[in-house]
């Protein structure tokens, strides 16, 4: 079937220039990364790669230079600011001897400008979540007027960590089987996303034989009954009545298989996707399985249930306002 | 005329090269024109596969050419292009795919699926054995035995497909539609990258995210179309 690769191990091998995998010498493309190995293309690609590499190096250099210069300016800033304040103050003093308020106002305004720019600088230092030591940013400021800057820095750091902690649980949806909690302790389930839950099994026998599945568990909506949920050696003989809540959309293969004593099942809602095998062999002993449909159950997929016991019994469908 | 009679008639002009597969009365033969030396694939089915009649009118780089579909008394015979290549499953025997390669293969498959889905056909058997790569690197999706037409209100009555690649709804829970193939494509991507089913090991990085979304139990949570999945694959260009 594959003529060119028939002598896979025997043929002379070469390395793919892109992914370095071993490939046949006369292959026209690499099997593992599907790159065409037409010579011209390879040369072109390599040239492009070289160009890309130089471009990346140049960009990195520029970045390093830019950050270096910014850091340099920031580091030099406090000295220049204090120098500016000193000089403006001296000018102000000398000017106030000669003239009136305007120049003094100017010096003040220059002073506030300088301090505001300083606090900005401190904020930049404080925003870095890595710098947990607030004195690191505080050391930048050597004037008393800016003593509050480190505090603001630490506050922003706190808030950033808090926000990241709040985001963390949203990102991960865990698929872990978990036992039901008190009140629902006869069920086991599996949360499939933030709002929905599926029933995976039954862990405790109900003495009355009634299994009422709750509409919500832990605030999550029950949307499906998974395969073999009630088909458990300990459980299946005890099942007599089952109430399926309104929001259940699907019942999977063999969910109620081998439940020989199941006589009544109540659908509160509209179970749209019900496996034709959901009730296989169920209620063969009692002979009749009565299926009670709610009024809003418009889609009668229940016809499939007729197949469930190899034709040895008939399901009875009754309208039910549950 | 019966299927057997028709195939016997073919051997006047063609010679048998090999039997590619033979199961469930579906027989696939590779035959060669005695004079021209050109190869062709003959499928014989005991039932009629509607998808082939539709495929006759399609030309797509990622689908095999269907030369003819002959309805017969006891089945159907399909004459199909022979693709001289290697299946993804055979490539996997000697090593895993690099992300770049897996993406290119999957994009070919998705292109084929888009064409099929546009015509209301679902393939329902996307797996490494059914993806062939020819010697020029052309990716072709083959084997339409399990394919069917999407209709509005019927469930899958017969369970078809391959365990592991078949989505939950294919196993009788709901009607299979385009998103059934998306599920299988997700599994295919994971198998190409890791060699394992997503339930055992999921691919690393963003590819894993794509696999996870493709293989959601609820079809509504998957990518809605093959084109959308291809877009997601495009979204991060590494090289």
C-alpha cells in the first residue's frame, strides 16, 4: 500500500531540518511535522529563520536598552527631584527677597509636581508582585514627604495577590467523583461544569424502594443520569419507584438495566435524549413498567422503551401532572 | 446483476492487486488496469451507502475521488481513487507527531469534514486508520462506511463507529450531527500528539485545551463547526 515507506528501516535516513526527526532520504516531506522538504523551500525557510532570529535578537537588544534606560532614569530621578526642590527653594528664597508671591507659587507648584512624579515612580515599583519588600521601593524616595509611598505600594501588591486568588478556582473544572452530602447521601454524582451535575450512581439502599432524585445538588442542576447509575448489584433489586427531576435532559445506556422490580418512573420534565438501552431488561419480573410523563413532555421519545425487555412486557404511558 | 457478478466482470479489464479489508460483508479491493497500470479501489456493500452518491459530485483535495457508484440487486459497488500513501496509524507506529505536523494533518481532515458537513453528511468514523497521507503530503480522509445523512428528528438506531473515537451521542444517546465528527477529530489530535486516548493522557499546552473542548460530553459545549476548530488551531502560530 505504501510503496515509498515500505523499506522503512533499510532506507538511508536524514534529519528533518525543522523538527530534527529521522526521515527517509528521498522523502519529499517530513512525516512528523508535515513540512515539505523541497530544497528551495528549505533554503528559503532557513533564510527566513535566520532573518527572524536576527530580528528577535535586535528586538531583545532594544528592549533591554529601553528597560535599562528607564531603570536608569527612575533611579536617577529622586536625586534630580531633590536637587530641583533645593534649587527652586533657594531661588524662591532669593526671589521672595526681590519680588512677591508669583515666583514662590511657582516654586511650590514645582515642588508638588516633583512629589507627584515621585509617588508615581514608587507605585511602579510597588506594582511588581515579586518585590515583597516594600523598603525596596521605599529606598528610592529619600524625602520625608514621600514616606507614604511604600504603603501604597504594599497595598497594590496585596490587592493584586487577592485578585489572583479570587480568579484561581474559576479556571479549573475538576472531574472527580464525589459522594453526595447529607440529605442526598444515597446518590453519587459528578459535576460537569459550573452549573450542571450528572448522577453517576446510588450508594445507599432506599428501604421504601423510592428514589427521588433532587432537582439541584449543591446548588447545581441535575441534568443527566449516567450509564449504569442504578444498575448496581446492591441497588438494582431494591429500585421500585424513581422520580426524575425536571431538568434531566438525558438518561444514558443501561441506567436502569436489571432493575427487575422497577414498576413506576415519573418524569417531571422532558428527558429529550434517553438511550434506547436505558431500561434494557428492567421490570421483567413485575411485567409492567408504568412511565408517567409530565404535561410538558411533548417529545415522546419513550417509544424506545418498548424495546427494553425484548418485547416480554409493555410499557404503559400515562399522563402525569407532577 | 449481483455484486459478485459485477466484480467478476471487472476482472476482464482489471487485475486484483490486494484485498485491503474484508469485514461485515463490506469488501475493499485494490485493482489495476491491465493495460494502463493505473490503480483503483473497489468497495462492495450489501446495503446502499447514501454518502457515496453525494461524494460523486464533490471534488475536494482531502477526499478521495469517487469515480462511480453502481446500485445492484443485492447491494452497491463503488469505484474510488486509490491513494498511494501511508495512514496516520502507520506513521504512529514509528513515532508521535510534532504539533506542527498534527495541526497540518488535522487541518486537512477538517477541510474534508467541512465539505461533508456542508452537504449534510457526517463521517462518524474519523480515526488514524482512516486518514491517509500520500507521497506529496496530501491528507485524505477515507472510509465512508459509517457515514450517514443528518436528518432532523431521528436517533442513531444502529451503533456504528469505533469505540474510543465514537462520541457519546453516537452510542445511542442522541442524534449524531457535525459535532460527532468534531469529537472524533479531538480524539485524533490527542492520539497524534500523545499516542493515547484523552481519557488516559491529554496533550500538553493549548492543544490539550482544544482536545478538551472537542471531547465535551454535551455536543453544545464542543466547537460548533469544523471550520471553528480549524480557526482555533490557527490561533497560535508557533512557527
